[in-house]
């Protein structure tokens, strides 16, 4: 049958509006000046339009980051929605940049925009990708590190969605611990 | 009602927009 004009053309709204950020390391500038808001979107269609036209994670230069955060939350510890929170951190081996990074980052984005964590999705602030020579990192940030039921539920679902082996352990670190660490090791508050 | 989408639904839109 013929569709009435406009029927079927509505975009699919997301639960949240999301902001995509890009960080490019320039040591001559302060950290915050290297962080750029790329765009915001709030429909499934606009997400793919953007994702399909930006560089894949594996093609970014070392020192660059992507971050996807709910509109109104800046991708930094200092934001009021982040400062009591923490992150589920997935650290990748160097060789996984070519084999796995793009798939894992896309899966992370789909978890966020699809609200994969059921009632605990409200605890999610965003996700960060760090492209680094020594090994890339992906993390989901949540807003309250002390909220054990939410944090552990999110961790279990996230690990399953990434398709990680049960033998692989991922850890949740409070931003407060990461910010005050005296070496490169931050203790895990939770693991799944 | 919360707008939740599973991965298969979301992935279904991928190649439409990759070609635009």
C-alpha cells in the first residue's frame, strides 16, 4: 500500500540526547583546550549518520580520545555527575587495536544509546576511548561508585555484551582513587 | 515509557546510513 506522506519517516528517538567529544593531545595546550565537542544527537538514525562519517577508533592517532556522554555531562572527573563515580575499565593489548578495538567501541556505544543496563542505565554517564601506544582503553563511566547493585549489574551486562571470556576480569575504579593515585596502578573497587 | 533498543535493532540501521 502507499504510505501517506511522512508515515514511516519519523526518526527513532533515543532515551537520552548524547554528546560526542574528541580529544587530541597537544602538549603545548592545557588539557581542557584539547577537548572538543563534536556534535550531539538524539535519534538512532543520527547516531549512525555520525558514526559512519567519523574515523574509526583504530584509525585515530595515539593520544586521541573519543568520549560519548549524556548531554550536560562533561567527560571529566570534575563534572558533578562524575566526581563521585568511577569507570568499568577494559584494557586492550596492543595487537587488539586491529582485531577488536572498533567492534568493542561500537558495542560500548550501542550499550549506551540503547540503554542496555535496564533501570540502572540512569547511573551511566558516558564512555571514553583512549587510543594509546602502550595499549588502548575503553571505559563506561557511572555516577556513583558506592552504588554497588548498579555498578555490578552494569559491569556484568557490559562484560557479556563485549563478549569477553569468563576468564577475563574487568575492574571498576572510583575516579577519586584514580585522581589521587601515586603510581600508574589504581585499585579495583569491584571486579566482574 | 523508556526508549530501550537492543543491539540487533540498532545494528539494523547501520548500513542504511553508511551509504548516505
